[in-house]
C-alpha cells in the first residue's frame, strides 16, 4: 500500500493533504494500544484542520492510556478517483492504516451539507453504509457536533450519536467500548450499555411512525431507552482540556493561526441562530487562563496570528484585560490578534486601535436585517444608531473597509425590509463621507446576503422557508436599489440553502434520499465544483419525498418534530414564546441584562448562566 500510495501522491493536487507527519501529530506504539479511533472530518484537510473542536477532542482522546486517535479527512475529487481506480481504501494520517482496521469510527458534524461526505467516506473506507449491515464490535460508527441535535437524517447510517460537548463524554464512550470488548459483548449489548451514558442517542432504539399527511405521529423508545437524551456540557471551562500543543499543518489551511476559545454560549438569543441556543448555558474562561493558553500555543506553534473564538467576542466580560495581556506579548513579536464576531453595540475604538497596530484588517458586522422592525423581530438587539455610530468610530480611526452580512427570507420580512438593506448601506456610505480619515483610498463595502434556513431548537424552527423563486425576486429587488460603485454585493445560491433546510429539519425518511444521492455520486456538496442540484432532485424523486414538505411548509406549533427526542436545555415553551414575540416584532433583552427563563441554566450544576443567578 505504501508504494502505491506514494505513486498516487505525484498525480494529485496538494499531496500534503494526505501524508500526515506534521509537527505535534501523535504517534503511538500499536502494542500499547487496545482501542483505536478514526476521527473523521467529512470535508477536506484545509477545512478540518481549522476546526477547533476537532483539535480539542483529538487531544482529549489521545491523552487516554491505551487509546490512539488518528485523523481522517475527505479526499479531494482527484485523489478519490485514483483511490477507487486502484482499490485503495481510506486511511488515517498518523499510521496510514486503513480506516476499516479501527475499532471506533467517529464523525464530527459541523454543517448539514457534509452528510453526503459521511457516506462517501464510509464507502471509501470499505465499511458498510447502513448500521444494520455492520455486525460485531469492529467499525462502530458514531457522530457528534452541532448537527447531532437533529440526528434523524443520518439515523440509518450512524450507530449512535454523542449530543453536546464531547470532552467528558468521549472518554466515557471509549471506556464503555473497551469494557464491552473485554467482556465479549455483542454490538447490540454494547449499544445498550453506551446508551446509559448521558448525551448518547442510539437511533435504532426508537421507532418513528407517521400520519397519512407525512407528519410524525409518534416516536416510541424501546424499553430501557430514555424518552429524551440530554446534551452534555462542560461545567468548568477553566479546568476543561484545551490543547496548547496542536498539530501544525503541512500546507496552508483556511484558518492558519492559533485559536483561543474564550467562552461557550451566547447572551444574545438571535431567533434564527441555532448555535446561540444549542451552546447554552454561557460559560467563560478567566483572562488569566486564556493568556497562559495563548502564550503556550503561540510559542509552540510559531504562528503569527491568534484569534479569539466565540459566538460574540465583544460580549466576553474580561475582554479588555485579556486583550491587554495578549497584546503585551503579541505586539513586540509582531503577532496579530484577531477579534471576530464583534457587535456594533459594544465596539471599542480604543481596543481596536491597539489591536490593529500589528495588522489593520477590515471590519465585519452582521446586522442581518435592514430595518429596525425586522431586527427586533429576529431579536438582533442592535439599533441603526449603534451601527452608524460604530462605523463612524471605525472610519475616523482609519478603517476604510467594512463587510456587512444580511439574510433574505427571514420570517415577517417584507419588501420594505429588503430595500432597507440598501438604505442602510447608503447611510453607512454617508457616515464615511463625514468621518472617513483616508478618503483618497475610498470606501469598500462588501455586502453579502444569505438565504434564511430554519434550524432546530430556535424560535424559527417552525417557520417556512421562502421559495427559491421568491428568494431570487428579493435578491433582484435589493440589486435594483444598490447603485454605489463602492458596494460589492454577493448572494448565496438558493439550491444549497434549500437542501440545507431539508437536512436541518428532516426526519428519518430523508436518509433514503441521502443514500440515493450518494449512489448518484453526490459528494463534496459544500464546494461549487462538485455540488450537483439536479442529482439531489433525482435522489428525492427516487425516495418518494417532496423537498417542499421540509422547506416551504411551515410546521404547526403542536406538530411532533423529528428532533424532539433530543434535549438541549432550552424548552419548547420558551421557543414558542419567542416565536410569538417575533411575530409582534418585540425584542427580548440579552441574558446578561435579564434571565429570560430559557431553561438552559438547569444544565449547570450550580444553576448559573454567565456566572449570574437567574432573576
């Protein structure tokens, strides 16, 4: 295999994707290993190596005695074609052993359009696609990640799901497997044991039945299976595992820098945002811990940039203290400190001016909606005055580039809201004319709109997605109102977002369409070069499913939803209440201003969220 493998490397793009051997990769002696884990990221090396969650769990599992976790990524099309032509199975980067030789095969699910890659990687690994076709304790396939909150589209293929954060559950799963292996348990016996671990969902233990109209009639657990599976969370971020010695990639990746996770959760409650609800309750690291981790990471990796990772960086309570500590280290070493996920309502010019001493980059804001009425409906909790004031501050400080992100098709959106995006852009342009300090260079506004996708565990999970035709009409309406040369407008294509909605809100029957799509050759669907919408339409026709049932059909408030077996902490009662407030364009204060009783704090052992008691 090695000689053949080396010959193939000479015939493909970016061979560094496939060889491993990077600084800080973990190599173990197989004689000392009794459990091997193939940790699969269902996308390319460049995407997977940028994923902070994968870096964390890779380290967590490899710290276990007798356990060797290795990385596996989806090959690019040219390598896959040659693998199939030569009968070469999918391999792990560290040992170059075939994935089929591993005990556990774990997938991380970060976005819905990677599902076809999951099936493709299993096939390339020469592992049966369907869970029912895999017997014994070899090649147990499990999956986690944010998309696991609705596991049903993958239920036929995955033996079990790990719901929530995996730092603590992954070692428990591995120890459960190790015990089952020693005791000679059957696969079914092992699944019954692993289902006892909090956060583990075994789909084969639940029967789904349907009404004549296609909606779910009942989800029936078998005896002993929990009615609802509660997600796992890390209780104390300060003591949680974080890798300061991470693998330094051997080729350029999407985010080629050190990443520092400052807190989990979000105080905001934007009604379209799945992550904002699924990562609750809010838990932060102290500035001292973060500074120590950052310096250790930078000194080990040699990276020239570090970014602070969170859903809303400027909401971190100790941001200024943290930035001061990091900048004292970074500035003399010409290391760039990046603060993504900034908000217009708490932008600090002083902080940004200091941060940008090493390298000045453009500013990015996501108002999401063009009018205040719609921003209130989606609970963005940012005003036009705050947006314009922030831009004025930035422009007077020398910035001349801003990126703006919006959505089209949000619930309650009207043409007035669409045109409001253009009007807001022109107001920003006027602010630059009045405040810009580098007018000779001119202003650059990069404007992007996305097609709204309703996601589980949000107040908009019941909402209908507008039709592709209506989405394009609104795109053209916005285009017709944009005339400034400084504005570069781009919009997401509707086909991909439509499929994303199906996978996000799909039930167990969607798995058949996914299987048909795989048989038709669908793969790497997140890449324009490979995405083929017509193949997907054919797959749904073969499966006898209607895309509109999952997309443009609004779900009834009392409808049984496919993901209701999963408990993320946020109650349905709260989400319905937020939906009603959205219809009235009524905003909800952020969690720091007032606890709104979403329920997620009950997941905390101390019944606290953001270190503040509920009121």
